[in-house]
C-alpha cells in the first residue's frame, strides 16, 4: 500500500450501518482524504440482496455474494465488517481478512466480546490492525479515549450507560410514571426497541460492550462469561419514584473494577446519585465514565447507536488505519493481556435498595430489621408510607455497604416471612 | 531511535505540572512502557532553582540551567515543555527542539494559541511531532477526540467550559447567592484562583483554549486575535437567580462555529438551558462539546487543571510519540490549514438576556419596548417583580434571535432613558 495511493475498502454488510458508512465516505470524501493522508474508496460490497434499494450509488463497486470472498479478494485493501453476530459470516469474514494480513474495522460487539482475544492474537500474528471503535457507544470515541487518551492512567473503575434502548425506557418510565411493559411497547412502535427486545432489555448487549471496555481498561483478556447480567424487566415505576425520593435515578449500568476477589464485571439496574453526571444522561444517549488515578473522573457521552454515529466511529478507525496509526487491539499486545479471574457476584460489596410489599400490621418492621441484623446488614434509611391497616403496603429501605451474599441471605429470610407478600425487589446502589 | 530502546526525555520546567509528569512516569513506568512499546526515561530536566525541594528523586538525571541547551542536547530524544508563557524560554525551547527534528510535547496553551500555526509548520518541515493534549481541558482527551475520534465529521460547532476558576466562581455564586468579589476572594484563599486572577476571570485563558479547539475542529490556522472575549466580572448574583427562574445557568462558555460571515469565536458569560449536559458541569470541572454532522453531540467532561490530570495528558502524548503514532498538529497538515476571516461580534445572531434597573413608574416598560421594536428586536419574556413605586427595581427580559448590532443599538437607546438608572446588563443565550 503506497502511502499516496488510494485505499480500496471492502464493505461486508449493507444494513443501516453499512449504508451509513457508504454515505459518509461519499459525502466527506475530501475531508476524510485530508485527514487520512490518502483517499478511501469503496471498491467492493457484500450483502444478501443485491437488488434491494438502499438509496446508494454503487455504480462501479464490485458486488460479492460471499463476504469471505470479498475479504480475500486481492483488490480489497481494508475489510469493514458490518454483518453482525458472533459467529457465521461475520466471524468467517474477519478471520479471512486477518489471515490475509488485511486491516479490519468492525462495529461488531458480539463478535469482539466472544472472540476478541483470539482475533487480537490473529491480527498481531499477521501484522494487521483490528479496530472496533463502533462496537462500543456508537459515535462516542470511548475506545480511543481509554486506549490512547487515558493510556497513562491506572484505571480504577469504568462504568457506563451502554444501551440506549434501556436508557430510553427507564427515562420514559421516570418522566411519565408508566410501567415497563407499556413503555417497551411504545419504544418498539417508535423503533427504539427491536421486535424481539430480549438482547437489549435483558442486558446482553450492554454486557458485550462492558466486556470490551474491561479489557481495554485493565489490559485483560476479554471475559464475557465473567460478566454478571441482570436486565430491566423487573424495574417498576414504584421503584423509580422511590429512587427519586431517596436522591437517585435508576440506570442500567455496566460497571467494571478490579477487586481483591478478581475482576468484577456487572450489568444491572443501578441507583445512581442524582448529583452525578451519569444521572442526567437521558433517553437514547449513552455515556461512559473512566476513573483514572491521574486524570480523575472523565465522562464521555453522546449517541450510542444509529447509522450516522456508528458510521462516524467506523470511518475514524479507517482514517487511523489509512494514516498508519497502529494501536494494539486491547491497549497492550494480545500476548501480554492478563488473565484475571472473575470476581463472583456473591463477593460484591456495596449498598442496596430493597422494596418489600408487606401487610400493614404491628411487628412487620421488627421482623425485617431482625433478619437484616442477623446477617449484619446495616440499614441506612427506611420509608413506610401510605398506611392501610391489614392491607399490602410498600416498605422501602437502603443499606450501608454490605456483602451481596449476606444481603441475599437476608432477603431469603425476609421473603419467607408470612407478612411479606411478594418477592423482595433489590436494586444495587453505586457510589459515584 | 531504535524501536526497542528506551526514549530519553528532557523535561523543561519543574513546576506543579513538571513534577506531576516526573511522578507519573516513575509510578507507572511499567504500564507506560507496555502501552508505548518502549521505556520512557527522564534523562534531563531544566528549572530555575536546582536546590528547591520538589519531593522528586532526580538522582542520575542531568540538570540544565538553560532549557534551550536541554532541547538541543544530543542525549535528549523528546522535549517536554512545561515552562509556560507565549514567549521567552518556552518558545525558544520548543523552537530549538523542533529545529533539531525532535518531538515536542507541551502543555502550553498560550504558546500554542499565539504561535501554533508557525510551530506546526516548523514541526512538519523537520518531521517532528508537536503534541499538546495537555494545553486544553487538562485530563480530558479532547484534542484526541477532535483530531482522531471524530475525524470523520464535519464539525458544526464546538463549545465548552474551558476555565475551572471561572466555573468554580459561577457555581459557588449560584449555590451560595454571594457576589462575585466575595467568591473570588474565597477562591484565591482556597488556591482555585491566582493572586492576579485577570488571566482567568477576564476570559483570556479560555480564549487561548478556544482558539486551539477552533483550529482542530475546522482545520483553520490558529486565530487568537479573532476571539471575542468577555470575562465574568460583571455577572451578578441577581442575574444568576433570574437565570434559574428562566430555566438557565450562567457559564463562561467558549463557542466556535462557521457562519456566513466567517469563523465566529467567542468567550463570554452565557445562559445555557438547564436541561443540557453542560449546565450540570459544576465547580472546577471542564467540559467540551463537539457537534459533528454524523456523530451528533459528543460531550467530554473532567478535570481541566491540576498536576495529575495535566500529567495524564502529557504522558498520553508521550506514549503516542513513542509508539510512532503521528497526527498532524491541527488535524490536517499545516500547509493545508485554511485561513478563514473572523466573523465580527456585531454580526453574531442569537438570543439575549437583558437586565435593567428602572424607576418603578408607569410608562417605563412602554419606552423599553419601543426601543426594542425600533431595532426589530423581538421580546420572548419579560419579568418585572418586586414593586416599589418611585424606586429602582429590576426589569428582566429575554429576546428571540436577533443581530448583536441591533441589540447593542437598542441597549444604547434604553441606557439613555431617564428612567433607566444603571448601565443595562446583557448576557447572551446559547441554543444547545
């Protein structure tokens, strides 16, 4: 690849993001060339249906039915993988390109979360850059910030709002007081949630992204299996209202830090103090917070999804590759990535919010308090409002820092009390 | 510089930041080596007083009384300029290093704002990188975000809270209801403001940083003279209270955008809507917002000053230089930087907040409204509260978008009314 000649891109996958990348490269051809030092030309594309109208001018662009053939074609200099999915065509395409020593730019979080370490090794063996800025938090250059901008720091914690669908649902529940199912249905109508929403609302998408951030922040192998995941299906409007009263907002947070028990990676509904920047990230916006021992707390927020923000990230990677700026895929060389055991969730230490539905009669609180005391769980606050003698009323409490294992045992005991009518609801509180 | 050998740093300036850089490089020697691909060794330092105790172990480090001699020394591979100031020793040191073809990392915003274009040209002629992440917003990797992470975007506007001293003062005024002079005195006692605070509170420091952001965002020559600057001395607690009532907070904002009249660069107290991320950036924190045509609005916030955050930025640059990742100083090659005329402030179009102290008697509002009407300034809201017939009361109004020139003429007319007792106060409102 002579420094002044143009670079020929092969784009595998022409869905929303693929079409966005083609449009960006067309609209900003000169700007991109000025910043990359050479022209980037879409030379080949691959997608399932050749006849589908995508509103793109693909005259003169070679068409491949098979993305692996595109990746291996000698006229393609850089492969852009936008097929999606952890296996199948996406994986085969990336592996084929890297095996040929070709740079790969991908937006595929599932692929990188499942196979990131192995792909990084393959990339290094073949001397081919593997870049994936678009895989985490869309248009926010968070991978670059972690890997380069904050490279002089020991990261103490990284956390973020990593799924726009969940943040939209939780924000809308708070603003309207409506329940989860109703807001989800509306989000599906508006196109903010998929017909099958499980991937988003059960926290899997956020877990993929968190696993990647963890590896970048701590120089560890990608460990998706080590992420503890809990989605937002069980968050009720009652909890959101109590959160506000207690000075919190509920966000689906991904959090990673190194503890004495190993690397803790967790995705769950989280109470975040109202005074923190992340509490004010609403709607479909994403945010990532990096705590570095020298830089302090750095917050990045922006659009985490969509054709245009994702295209922005893909082309930023392409510019780096074209300009010859190489960075190891996960901050340090793949062979130097550490393997640190996952800290089990039972060993987590933190504060908790608990909501119980109890029969309003004397002695209930004393039984609950005794169950907590027996597990050495220290209460911070308790709210019992709305008296209705003999009927079900909510009791809400927050705790000081405690072990998750003790908390779970206490909730088991409390759940078995005859006066406690529903499964206790527990939401973790994060000190920020 | 063989790829595997260590790199010898010459650090010119051992003030707060210089000492922070030395400490970081010592504490994180292994981490930095892993990410840079080679060891960074402090080989030489230069400062005024050799005997001063800085709490640093400088055994084995060569001492230069003259930083230019340090820059030219054949045993120094990279020069880190932390002297400060637009001229004198700092400028001479950077020029000497670049003339020798040595990479330079600097935290010097004044130097870069005054001489950035010329230094970028010199750096390119000699093939030496010139990096200055630490010059803007301390520990926040905002230069990297603009120059690389968002490189695929046409930036439509860049703005930010660029001076922690001013943000601390304005935040404290809002929280306590106290006046500027009192809060400034307290900030000086706490070390958040200098004994001579003019550089910060008159907006000069923010103007330096804005001029650099403008160049990075729009690919233009650095044009410090083109920045319109207004500090925070005239912001009163009354205005802050009215801002809150109208749904705004007052921030010292630096804003740059391309208009039909040229590049608009301005630093002034600004009303920002309470619902925007930047409104919630409080205390000494800084924030930069980049609006890109593909990425959308990206917000970066964190610590904008201090030894440790600044050291984080300096060493991030050193890692990039050591790893051979070269980026043109201002996004595109220096010879390709555009020269776009500065848009005069009179041509600015926007909304305005105005506070008048008037005699509370019939007809006052009619006279004010007539003066606005005559200049085709359209009122959006008006508040006249606290009746005190015959005495001075505040009248506050906001306008729809209008030309600054028309606004100034209207305020001139209003200021000359017999019923208007003080110079009208005007604060610009930014649509975010």
